[in-house]
C-alpha cells in the first residue's frame, strides 16, 4: 500500500521533487549517514560490475574447455573398453579350451606366457580349480615373490577369494580390484578378471584368473594424445587414486563465483565392462593465467581499491566526529541511568531536614512517588506510626551530625501499609565548592538477609542436633594447635572435652598430624605430609584400630577441611565396629573348621583307595616273613637271602609308614600358616596323595612344573587341599563318563604367566571327563551345590575361598572337539607380588 502511494506521488510531482521531499523528511543523523555511505555504495557497484564482466568471460572459457575434455575422455574410455573386451575374449578362449580339456598344464603355461609377453598390461594368468587350489600360474618377470601365486598352494581368504566365489555363483566373468604389496611402503593396484570354468556336466570347475596392472591399462589402453593433453588417472568408486596422476585443486578467486565450483577442468566416466568401481578421470593442464592474471584486471582493481580507501577514510573521519558528539550525550545519559537504576534507595535532606531528592529505587521501596516525598518534612509518610518517636530522634541526631558510620536499622512503611526492615547510612552532602548543603542517606532493604540469617541459625541448630545424635564420634581440631573446634556427644562421652582423644585417634590410625611432627623435629615443615591437591574435595583416610581403654574396635575416618574462619583443620570420625570384628573372627573360625572338615571328607572319600594302597606293602611284608619262616624251619636259608628279604620287608614297612604320615599331615588340624613355600614341594605332596585315587580308578596322571618358579607366600596345606580336590574331581568325572582306557587321562600344569600386568603362577588341572553342564558353570562354586549325585557341594566352594584369600582367582571351562565336550579344565593363579608381600 505504501509503495503504491509513493509511486503515485512520484508520478505526479516528478522523481527529483519526490527525492528532495523525502530527503528533507529524514533526521540530520540519518542524512549524514546516507551522505557518507553514497560514495562507498557507488564504488562497490562499480567493482561488482567489473567482477561480473570478468566472471562471465571466465565461465565461457571454462565451458569450452569442459566440452573438449568431455569429448576426449569419452573417446579414451571407448578405446580402453575395446582393449579390455579384446583381452577378455582372449582369456575366455583360453578358459574354453581348459574347460574342454583341450590343453594341458604345460600348454596352458605356454599360451599364458605368450599372452603376457604380447600384452604388457597383463600381470599374470592363473589357473585355479574349484577347491581354490592353484594349478598353474604365469606372471611377468618383474613381479615380486610376495605377489607370485605358486602352483599347489590354496587361494588365501581375502578380496581375491570373494571375487572367486562370486564368479562361481554367477558362472560369468567377474571383474574386481585388489591392492597388493610391492614393498613395505607401497602397494600395486591390480584389476582382476575371474573367468569361470565348467566341466562336461556344466558344473563349476574353477576359474582362469587374469590380473591387469592399472598402470599398464592406463599406459597402453589410453591414446597417447589424450595422455599428453590431460592428467589422466584411474580411480575406484570412492575416489581413491589407482593409477596415473591428478592435479591438486588450487584456491582461486573464481571458485568464489557461481558456476566455477571446480578447481580444474576435469571429467570422469566409469569404465566398461568393469562398472562403477573403476572411474576414468582426466584433468586439463592449466596453460594460461586466466583473466585474473591480466594486467588490465589488476590495474582496474588497484584504482578501485585506492578510490574506495580514500572515500572510506573520509567517511571514518566524519563518523569519529559524530561519535564524539554522541559520547558526550551518552555520558550524561549514563550517569542519569546509573543513578536511576541503582537498587539502593537514595534520599537527600537539606540542612533543615526537608527532602530535596529521592531516586527511583527509594520510591519503589516505599511505594511513594517522587512528588509525594520531595518537599516533605518530618514526620515522613514512610514512617510507621508506632516508631515515630524513635525515628524523630534518629533524624535529629542525623541533622546534628551524630550518626554512626556503620548505619542503623529501622522499619519502613510502604504506601500500602506493609512494613519491611531497612538499613540506612548517612553522610554529608558537599557541593562543588566544598560547602555542605545537606545530608545524603542511602537505604537498603534487609528483609531477605534477616530472613536468611534466621534460617541459617535454625539450620545450624538442626545440624548440631543431628551430629549430637550420631552413633559415631566426631571431632574437629586445627592443625598445629591443641584447640578442639568441635566435638559431639559420643566423643565427649568417650574422651572428654580435650584434644587428647582426637590426637590419639589420629596417631593410631596413622594419619598425618603436623602438631606431633613439629614436636618430634622442629626442623621439619609443619605442613609436610599434607595433601598437595586442592582441599575443596578432600580425600578420606580409613583405618581400623583397637582402643584398649574403651575395649572397642573403632573405624577411624579422617579428612582435611577448611574451617569457618579459614584455618586448615582435621575432622576425625570414629565408629564402633566391635560387633562387626567379632562376627569376622567368628566367620574366620568357621571357615577354618570347614577347611579341616573338607580335608577329612576328602580322605574319607579316598578311604578305599588308601586301604588298597596300604594293603600292597602289608601283603608284601607278610609274604616276605612267611617265606623266611618256612626257609628257616627247613634250614635252607642263606645269610645273604635272609638279609635281602629283611631289607625288602623294611622298605615295604617304610612305604606304608610314609603313606600314613602323609595322610596324617594332610588331615591334621593346624592354624593357618603362610610361609614362603616351594611350588614343586607342594605339588609333589599333592601328587603322592592324588595318585592313590588315580590308580584305583585306572586314570593316568601326568604333570608339568615349569623350571625356576618363584616361591609363594601361601599356606602349603591349603594349596595342596585345592590341588587334591581338583584332581580327585577330575578322576571322578572320567570314571562317571566311562571313558575307555586310552582316554582316561588327567594333566596337572604349573607355569608362570602375566595376567592384568602382574606376575602370577597358574595351576591348571585338565581331564577328559564329561565336563560341566553349561547352565551350572557359575553355580559350581556355590555352597551346597554339586553336580555329583552324592556330593555335598562344599569342595569347590572352599577351593574358591582358599584361592581368593591368597588374592587369586579360580575359573573353569569345558573343552570341546567339533561341538562335543571332551573334558574340563579348572585353573587358578596366585600373584607373585601379592604372595611375597602378604
């Protein structure tokens, strides 16, 4: 509507008259702005016209070059396509002869050699059967040994194998690309042609693999005139360079203009019959400087820039002058705005006590307008009726100069009758000549701070009640002082009102206390040992100590805090954990009884095996004695025979005694005793007892102990108990699986390993039994859970408890062969470092 009205006015009065009328209607500031911007706009329009002309000429040149390169690239692509089709036809003829069994391997090699020598783009020709086995291969002499496919080898899994499978499935020639290693730092791009072979029944019987080098295809398949005229390259579908060369893009002024988005004149087209995975790309060599390199362009550009620079300089000078004028006005407005936007109420009184000035904040606080307050005398409208006498006295003191520098608190009444707390500060009002003309009063609303202060006091009271009711002792003391900053009720009940208990807890817990350190050595910095990180997020130190005076076990937690006055202090929290420690000791005793009971149960389960083992030496002793008695009675004994029989009898008796002593030492109840133990000795003791059970169940036991194993800080009886339990379970599993004699085997291996960056000794027991049910793999370590019909379910649970008490871990896994369970392996490891420092 306005544009139509303006157009009608221009038509009636003429453009010049309308322009002059519009110009006079503008403000002076806007007229100055328009006048200063007019030269700049003219220069910008001139530069835009010149740039548009140059751009149009450049676009025309680029389009002509693009048409030429498109025509040449399509011609080169046709030549390359025909060459590939010719080579494909030759390979297919060779594949047809191989499929018809018209040629043998040596004839294939002869024909392949002729093709490779005749056509340099060929890298190799390979005959591969349907089982991916290489029958014959003919390659160029320059190929590296790593690229050569040797006859008799099987095609490796990779890109070539996937192309082989695709040719087998489609039964038609398949092109594919691979990258082969030429050396450690370079790769050779290769184009493969898989031509399928078929037997008499039409089934797939292999492929003839022809490999072309991308460089050879580019060199011999592209016309030389195209190679000389353009930078020609072969790329894959992702734009990666396979052969040839490309021209890097240049950042030019023309790329900023529409229609000139390509850094070089180039054109690309897919190569048939390979498809979109092989792209032929050509880029025109830049032989001219273009329009930007012309002298006329730079001459016009320099003149235009100089003209614009002079006009802009004049415009900036004028703008600075206008800005100086505006700054003076802005400074005045700023002072007035700062005064009006203050949140503190300001009131001015003359020497007679009359209000001469109030700011908007004062009016907003009281609810009275400036006209209501200016000129008013005491009593003022914002005085509460009940406080008028007190406020009148305050006003007289204020006028007489008897005022406090810290101000005073009063109650103020708003216009709607509401009351609020305020604090007023009074100071003399001095004019420019240094003469006092009245009093200036500032007023701040302190209703909210008073409310917060009351809430803080109430919160502090609730917090103190909570701390007093805690069932833990809490104390805070500054470092380097014997002052007790805080102590709750339980601390006072245990240690009294002094810092003796606090310092004793710190000392027994091993926490840092600079006061004690200073008493021991005056030369040491009293802050030595304190944490170097920020104390805003302090770290707690926990320890358990026994206080004999109280007869209690206490868990002590300490941390450094910043006290309310900024001093560095130490807070100590002590909790009574006596019931928990008693429960832990009782649990340890129960675990020890369970371990002893487990050993007795193990020997009870092995009682028949032990009886059989003892029966052999006892029977031998009986036979030797009977024989000697018979020969003595018949007086046919010689002294040498008698001594030999007595010696054999003694050895059998010693054997029986060793079996009894070994069983007695295993089941004997003793206190846990961790010592540096030799792994080989522990294994030998366990094997002696386990072999009894193995022989009874007709199970072969083999073991391997690595040489130079470190000693372990362990309880040897407990480790022997774990080994015997695992080997006995292995023998039972083999027996229950009814394995034949050749498959009844248990192996014990002890080797060093590195697990989670720590040195460990690993013990593993492998059997050929029926394994563990998959659903019970994690439950076998639970107490009273057993996969055996008559099992009690405490053996493996105790084994895991023993190993974990030595900072180790125990795991189990089934062994498979073609999906069938062939056995099970239980293994556990004990850390060497943890064992040596336990």
